[in-house]
């Protein structure tokens, strides 16, 4: 792992491309504002090495670090839950992030791999790292860019945290286009495709961590970033 920076976000997802379609703008924004964004990708994807290379190329556009847990697509729910929990917990302990980002309980799309990752990460935070903030990816116009994900209208009655990615949409498009094996819809020049990308990505706050001294711990840059909550 690269040298540890003061502000760290640990993103734990299932497959190559999860990071780009749903939250690429958020990851690029924080990375470009000095946060060390570390992605753990649990499975390699159906095409194996091709998917890995696509993710590594996408990561360059987003400005993030990538590490693979080495599992196979569709098999996460078959892994011994205790071993997976220990593995994820060891990464959290290594990184000591202020913010952890993963899928919500429904996995956004309902994919068993997504659901397994959400459950495991949540358990790891609750058992090993209660001081960290845990964010869930919320279905939105952003997640509709990916294949087979839930409509953003399904959960609009819940309070959501919005990250304004207006200034990072081109990085998101370039990252999405790296995943050629997934046949992304954005096939034109990145400069011509940015208008098709929503300006916000949405999250719910699953756990609001505290520093050991009892104070809330969030990146200082969040205070200055464009954000708001949608309430029912």
C-alpha cells in the first residue's frame, strides 16, 4: 500500500466497474482533493484478467489505489462468512479510514455478491471499527448508468447525502469507458458524453463514527463541498 495520508477513504465493492458507474465521481472528487482513496475489489469479474486490467486503467483516471481480494464472480456468498469477515476486518485495521463506503443491504441491484459485501463490511465496522463513518451507496440516476441496477425512484423517500460531482464528471466518463468488456453506453468522446452523467451521487449514512475524544470525524473538505440532504 502507498504511504498513508492523513485523510483516508476505504471503498469495498464486489466487481470491477462497480466503482466507476455508481460512485466514480465521488471517488475522483475526494482523490483529487487530497484524500487517499483505497478500493478493495472482492471479485475479479467474469472475464478475470481482462476485468482486472480495465479496473486498473479506470483507477488511474479516478486517482485511486486498487487492491484485489482475489475471489471469483458469483462466489462471495459461498465463502465462509467468518473468514471473509476476518479478511475485510484486517484491511480496515490496516487502513484505519475515517470513511468506509460500500453497498447498502440490498446491494443496490440485489446481486448476491453485493449483498454479501454489504453485510460483511457492516459487521466488520460494528465489531472492529466503531469510530469509522460507514456510507451506503444509494440507488440514484448515477447507479442507473450501470447494467441492471435499481431505479433511483425506489428509495427517494429516504434521507440521502448528495455529493456534487459536477467538476469530476469527465474523470467518471473516462473511468467508465475503461470497462470496455461491459459495453458501457457512453461510447463517444468523453467531452461529448459528460452531459449524460448526473451531477450528484447519493449515499445514506449507515454509521456516524466518532473520534476517540468523542468529536465527530469527517474530512474537513466535506464542510466546504457542495452537499445536501433530501428528506421525505
